[in-house]
């Protein structure tokens, strides 16, 4: 069958790689993709938000399944449009993607269904928001209601910082419409982890837990980024925590969405924090995580297309996982997540059997060398029997990037 992947980053390359293992898939298309994945899939020059054009392409190319990576097209109704055209697509409808698209909706939904999360209040008026901050004190967390490419969250350590954050969102329109409403919530302390699941209505099939590293520099210092590395599974997580999170968070959320007339289909992503009083939800996403996907899919033994077909027809896909651990470290452009140069040549590197390379933002040249086209450029990953061995393999590979000043990577992923 022909399969279309929508998106252009490392997560989408990882999906492409996984689909490449399937003997049911003959042609993989990716819209728009990036140069680094062109050897494994046909890149189609349609942007992820050009939904009409994607529908036309899928019809003309007889695409059997479309898999959507990023959140923006989901919120724009790509799934509804494909379904209306009689095309098979894996992801939530616009109504179900609200669980990620509006933090206010998501928090109120959790409250209605008794899903553990931080206490919160929602504001559109800046003075009222400030009064709430004053009454609750710092640390406190301010979140833009709508999609803000992962930049809409401020963990304020002082009341002044919290004031600045609400002013920037409610008065200075820093995130446009996405910040016209803010969620203010209690600061939670604990280790974070990600639990994703294939979901179809009330049926929930969890993936292995993972942990991503959002801060730019070692020891979780520096600014927040789209993610500088990840590993899976998470060795410090007690099985009882995972079981609790599956039952009281993922299952409850899926059941709640059905009860509210917006059944969720696709990947439900729970960003969780292990607090002294149990795991709590930091955020829900309506899609696979990036870079969690790049370390979770390489551990999945099943054929991804078969899993999707099973889940969509209400059958247990019987997920099975490789023993061992995957870790992945992102190579980023110098200056990321602030401004950085583009079209910088990457050092010439050789691939080996111990590691894998996922392209997040590269362009391929005629002589088969690469140039950067984004902040996050590559992810180097490895699957090994122990997390130490996986760490070792990744960092041995990354020696090839040590001489360059144009790129940087964290040294402590999976350490
Ligand atoms: P988000 O984009 O919602 O995942 O938030 C980005 C990061 O902000 C999270 O990974 C957490 O580290 C932090 N964060 C968000 N909400 C809270 C909270 N209530 N308490 C503590 N940290 C938080
Ligand atoms: N890794 C965080 C996210 O995908 O939103």
C-alpha cells in the first residue's frame, strides 16, 4: 500500500523509518518532509497546513493510510477533511484535538473526570490574573491557552516574573490569539515522564514510557527547547506508577472524551510528573511526542501499519517491545533555541550498525553532504541491552561532531 506521513521533523522521519520495515508498505510519501529523509521516502512539496492539497494528493496517489505528525494540522481539521473525502487517516478530529489545542479545555476536562493535575484558574483579564498570582504566590506556572509551539509556558519563580508573563500574553499579545486566555496553575515538583498510547474511543494501548529533556544544556540548565534528547523506557519509574497512570489518566481521559461526544482516535500523549502524591498531568497532546517518538518507535516490534489497522477496527494490536533501552541525542544549530544560522554544512559523518540517525532539519546537497535548515538538525540514537551501552554508542558516534563550532549537543542524555 501507499502511505503518506504529514510533517517535516525528526518525529516524522522516525515514522518513515518504522514504516520502511513493513512488508505491507510499498511506497512512503512525506509532506513536506526534509532532505535527510529523501532516501527513505518521497518528499512531496505540500505544506502540512495545506489540507485541501493533501486531500487531493492522497486521492490521486491512492494513499491507503495517512499518518499525521504535528498538532497544527490536527487542530485545523485535517482528520475531518480526510474522513469527509472517504480517506483513511490516523489522528484525532478537530474536536478531539482540543485536548491539546486549548489548555483551558484540557484543565476543565480533567476536573470533570477527576484526572489528577495541578490546581488552576483561567483568566482573560490581566488584573484578575495578577490578583490570583498575588494570592497564591510563587513559584507558579503561566500557560497560554492555545498552541504556541511549546513556548507558551512560563514557570515563574517570582511574583514579578509571573506578572510579566501574564502581561506579555494578555496585554502585549505575545502569542496572538493563543494567549488571549491564560491558565495559571500550581507549580508541581517531581520527575517528569511521557506516556503515550494508541487510542480509539475507549480502547487504550499504551506505549513504553519515555523521558525527554527540554532544556538546552547539560544538567537541565538553560532555556526550554523543542527537546534535546530522550530515552525509553524510564529506569527510575516504578511499575506501580505506570499502572496508575494508565488507569487513572489515559483510560479515564479516553472514556471522558467518549462521554463528552468527542471520542479520541490517534495517539494520546500524557506529559506527567511523579509528585509525592502520585503522577499528575502537566499536559495532554493529541499526537506522538518529539523527540520521544525517535526512541520509542525503534523499540516497537510490531508492524506500525498493522497496529494502526488493528486499533482502528477495535482489535488489540498486541504491542510487543524489544528488550533494552533506546537513547537519542539531538544535534542542534549553535544559538538554538534563540537565533541561529541556516544552510550551514554539517561535518561529514559515517553511519554504523550500532546507532541510527534521524533527520530533523537537513537539506541534502548534490554531493550527498548535508546542510542545516532548522534549529534541531539531527538526532543520533541507539538501541542496546543497557542504557549505559546505548549512551556509549551514541556518544561514540557523536565524536564526529566534536570538532565543529556550528552545532552543539547535550552530553548527559541517558547518563
Ligand atoms: P508544557 O509545554 O506544558 O509541557 O510545559 C513545559 C514545561 O514546563 C514542562 O515540561 C514542565 O517542566 C514545566 N511545567 C509545566 N507545568 C508545570 C507545573 N504545573 N509545575 C511544574 N512545572 C511545570
Ligand atoms: N516532547 C514534547 C512534545 O512533543 O510536546
